[in-house]
């Protein structure tokens, strides 16, 4: 194969500094190489980075950070780039510090239930590497085949099973971090029930890459549950499905997962890679999984079936084997990407509400859909009230992108108005920094940015994310597809 | 009865300011009234407060804080005063803001599994008030009959059942806080899996009253488990008991509680209010509780019995009814106080280690006991590696208090040396601020005190706690008894 030799462009002084630290092969700085780094999984905003530098260890990160500080060049840490709120998207001119080469599993200690990985280690690989010994890593974002644990820490990623097992922050025991000063610090230790001092581990987790760059992560690993059973329930009325969700939780059952999809979402997943054969004329389905001690599972499944039937289910069934269970989950986890099969573009939103307010919020989302004349699919972690409205649009039709953005923002407002929140698991990033106003007062925003200043006083690390920074504006461009959760 | 009328002492200007806010009956300022506020449950250090002011609402707290700021008078929030590390103990001259009058349950929402309480609400009352509806509040420090939920938030309190259910921070959904500026803010909302921005809720919880004064708390409540069974296992060799702990966890069982007591601790509890009739010649016993779906419990109990027997248990039995189970727990929860039955004074320590290092740390504690010629009892949450060495001494014998303090500090060093931590659940307070050096570098301490400065820039709120403040020294006095965990 003939590869055209590209005309060499001389690196500028900043790029040369990066090259001095990691070598020429580890720095991208030509425009054609940078294009694919203009955004992450959130594609409504794009910006050209100044360079991308691939690092191999914490020392290199520290050295690069120190040099960029001296030049006052902003920088952003990036993992797999699957984030859905633009946390790793440049505004323009930042240096991207890519952690994908730091992808080693460093240590596993099953007896004390923990593993130590580098930040570029892919989420799913952890479970794959310990499953033969009977263990797994719980947080399972739908992008887990690609997303990295470093990115999961930055975003405090969730997943279908966070109802029972908690989100990333509940599974992090320790972090090594390069602070914006260039200093390398370790926080957290073994799996202790409490730690002295302020909870820096919790503070760093979910800080969306604005307080430090994670270079090593100690995570909890869990013993595989003894058994697992999965129920699929089809409903003609979405209110019946919502009521069933409430009653399952009220019964004292904590399912490992309790997912809901409405009819437009079903239209999507049935048109994509893993069709299950869901009826097209239902209003919604519930996908409910129970795990734990084998002896207890059947009783819980019986109770779930009873609740489903009491709430006018059209059809309800238990997966007959692992193959069927796997297909149901593959179909569900394709959810976001599947929207590409029924719409040229879509925007994923991510709000949280108290479970009991589900019917009224769904009604409001339906009104928003009518108002903006855009279809909205709903896929959600119903058990913990985490909605994902998917706003379908066509960026090639003038005005649709803007309408989609506005509709998305109104969906979040609807969540905030019932006492909920503007993100369940995707983070704030670029996408929602304006919507932070829905839930935080000026004083609360100030307290947060003061905390950022403790770690990141020059605001060179990922500026303009999470909280609006003065003097920065977002250039909104047309959006396509993101990886899912 | 004849009560001698006390000679009225005129309040000073600061006290007068407090009286102006809450009324004369709500301020203590005479020396004889202040004596019982010289320390909390940690009695190795004492200091006389300037005054104690009883507040009824957040507005009063805010007003008092503003006035004290103006006068540059330091102040401390205090709940029931059952803390074990001196978090609510004055150095001398602080105003104690007592929250015990703010003891209302404000709201219960069982459908969304939460309750809102004032900070002075007693921990156990919450479970008592909802148990008839089938719900409970999980964190259960041994002092739960007296300690307040506000204090639990400050200390991130644990308890016997935190192995399975987590510590206080895992059960807090929202807080109303009076900041040291006097501003009243709300953080957290409904039970959302993630919250945008930095995790201030996690940061405030366990901050030992140094970042703000909690005036309202939203907690999670849990559905009662369907069933519960409790095992008691007697061992002739403490290493066998330790090995059984490891094997139970390795088997994938997460008991609700997994407690251990050694022979000196047993001597104590058998001499106190709730003797069980434990043999006096064993090395240790394990108290193991399993809860959950009824159908799964018997299988787990069978496996626990098998593990115990495999590890040379002398005798193992399952509680035959709720009365027996209750007695076993009353005996265990008396643990700390029971030391008073076998020693004039004792010092409770609180360290954490990786579970697998238990035998070597116990051996080191035994050496420390010999070195200082003081008996040390061990009561611990074995499942999560949280040790409570209880150093027995007699403060009336010159030198013993000092030796007890040194022995306690060496026990913590032993924990830190195996990768553990210096507090599991009692906090740092006054007691361990020096020991923070065992686990934090100067840079890490600076990051922590910088965070304090964001909330508490004048350091008037609980100065000298958690981290050493320059210019403050601790006056060590003789110690007696604390309430337990």
C-alpha cells in the first residue's frame, strides 16, 4: 500500500516542549491529525486542540503540566473520548493529554478485593480479566467496551447496575493524581470504611478533570453473585410501567437493574444490531434484573411478576437462558447508538427525578416534544429515576440543532423543577454548564469555584468545564452520535 | 426541696450578644454550668467554654455565627457530646453552639425512602419511629441511643452494621448548613445517583464540624430485611478467628455485621450490665449477623458454620430467638463502657487495617501492651478491618495517663504501617491531629487546610480540630469513660 508522505510542518515552541518530554512520535500537532480530537462523545460543540500528547507515566504528565503552566497554555486530560457532556472537548487551543497508552493492570489483590489500574485501562477488560476467578468490577456504563476507568473516575460514571451497586465513586479506594501544580499525590488507601480528613477521594471523583489528572486508580472488585435472573415486561400504558417500578422498590426488592424504554426507543433498538423482537405497538418495556444468593432469587422474581401483573402488564417473561439474557442486554445497551438507525442526529440528555414523579415528568417531556416538533425517545434507569431523553433531529435542516439544544435544556428544567438534578451520570462538561443555574445559587457556584481554585488556581486544567468560566464561549456545531450509557 | 439561689453573675458583652439572639434562659455562662461541657466522650483533653448557647433554628445559628465572627470569638457546634475524639471539646474560650433543642423529625417520605430531621434528633429514634412501617435507618453507632444525627454527620459515624450498609456518608441525601460566613445553604437534593459539580455533600460529611454547622439533614431510610440470623463462635486461638473472618468474606458472603472481641474485652462485657455467659478462657469470639431475603439466609448461615468449624472453632451456635440475639448485641454494644467494670480508666483507639493483616497487627498490639505495661482489650469490626484497642489504665497512678496516650498512638502507627488508617469511625478531633502525620505528607495536609479555608477562612469554627492549628496546644488531663461505638 502506498502511503503519501506528508509534508513536515515544523512544531512550534510549545509543541517542541511536549516533544522534548515524550518524543516526537508521541505528539500530534498537524491539523489533519487533530481533527478527530475536536470533540468527544458529545458532538454539539467542537474545538481544535493545539496538540495531542500521549503520555506513559505520571512523571511525564507532571513534566508536561509544569511546562504548560509556565507558558500559560490550558490543557485537558482525555481517555477514550466516549464522554457524553463534552468534558474532553477543547474550546480551541488546549493541549490534550491523552492517557490511552497508560492502559496496564498493575496489581490484583482478590483477597482484599481490589485492583490497581492505570487510567487508560478499559472498563470491561477489568471484569474480563478476573471473571474466571469469580470476580467483577461493578460500574458498567454502556460504553464499557471502550471507555476507560480514568474517564469513569472523572465523570463518576454510572451504568444499568448502579441502582444496586452504586456509581463509580462507590468503587474507588485510592487515586494517584497529578495536580495542576505538577505535584504527584496519592489519596486514599485500602478499603477503609472512613478516612481521616476531608473526603478528597470523593471530591476528585466526578470532578470532570478540573482538579487533577488521575494516573493510577485502586478500585474495589466484587465477588460474582451466585445467581442472576432477568425479567422483561411489556406495557400498553407507560403509567402502569412507572407504577410497577414504584411498587417493586416499595416491596423492599433492590434489583441489580431496573430499566425502562418507551416506544420510540424500542423502534430504535429494534432497527439496530441486536433486535429482540419486542412488539412495536407497546408503550414501554421494563427490563428487570435480580442477583444475589441463589436461594433468594426465585422469591424475588415471583414478587416482581406479581407486581407486573397487578399493573396491567401485557406480557411478562423471565429470560430462559444466558443467551436470551445476553441478547436483551445487548439490545438495551445499544440504546443510544440505535437512535442513529431512525434519525440522522440525536442529542442524549441525562436528568434525575424522584421516582414517584416519573409520570408527570414524562408528560412534560411529551409536551416539550410537541413544542419543538422533534421526536423524543426515552431510555432510562427507572429504578433510580435517571432519565435519558433522546432528542431526534436532522442537523442538515436549518434550525433543528438549535431546537434540539433548547428541547434538551427544557427537559433538564423539568427534572430540576420536581426536585431532581441535571445529570445522573454523564456529567456537566460543556453541555450543561449553563444549566447549573437551574440548581445552584450564585453563592453555591462560588463555593464550588473556590474549591476548584484550591487545586487549580490558574484554571489552566480543563477551563470552562463544569462551571462557566468568564470570557469563554461555546461554539455550537451540529451533532451526530455518541457512545452510550 | 430547697434550691439555693445562685448569685447572679453579670454576662459579659459577648454573652449578652448571645442572649440577645436566643433569650437569657438559652445561654449558660456561669462556671458551674459550664463544667459538664469541658469535654465530650473523649476525656483525655478538657477546656472550659466561654458559654453554651442553645439554638432552635438555622436563623439563630446564622445570627450567632455572624456576631461571633465580628468579635473574632471561636465557636464549636455540639450535639449529644458522645464523640470519641474530642471534636466537640473546647481548648478554652470557645462558644459552644448546642443543637440539642433542634430535635424534630421534619418529614418522612417512605415512598422515596427518605426522612428529614433536625441535627439534634437522636439516631435510634429514627428507626424506632418508622419500624412499625417496616423501615429503619442503617448507621448504628453503639451510642445510638444518645448520639444525634447531626453529630453522626460531622464524624461520619459508623457502627456494627457498616460492613454491609456503609457509614453515615452513604446514607446522607442532603444537608442544610450554616457556613462560617453565616450564610445558610442547602446541598444535595433527592436520592440521585450522581450530583453535578464537586461532591460537597461528601466533603461536609465527616468534616468534624470544621466547615459548617448542619441544621437539617435528609437521610436515606431502608426497608427492613425480610430475615436476620446471628451466629456466635468461640475460638481458642485468635488467629483461627481471624482466618475465619477472611474466609467468610472470600466466600462472597457480606454479613450485615462481623464483630470480634478478645479475652480481655470478654472479661469486661461479662462483668457489665448484659453478661451472656461467654466462656472466660477463650481467646476470642466472633459475632456474625446475616440479613436479607429470607430464602437466602439459611444457605449463608450454613456456609458460615462450615467456615467456623474448618478453622478450629471451640463452639458455634445460632441465636435461637430474638431475645437471645438481642442479648448478644446488648453485650457487644456495652463493650466500651464495660471496660469501666474492670479498669478505673480506659482509652479507646480506632484504627483500620487491610483484613488480611489482622494477625500481625494484633501481635504488635500485644507487644505494645507489654512495652507500656498496660492491658489492652480489643473489640473490633473485624469484617472491615476496623480495630478498637482499649487501653486500660489508672489515671490516679502517676505516669499511666501518659503511657496510655503513647500506647494508643503506637497502636495507630501499627495500623498506618500496614497500609491502614488512623481512624475507622471516631474521627480525628483533638485526639489524633498529631497522628495525621502518619498518613499525610505536608503537601497533603496543606491541600486539606486550603479546603478548610474555602469554607472557614478565619478558622473560627472549631479551630485546632482535625488538623493542628499553629499556636494552639492541648492540655492533657486524666480520662474516664466515653460512650461507645
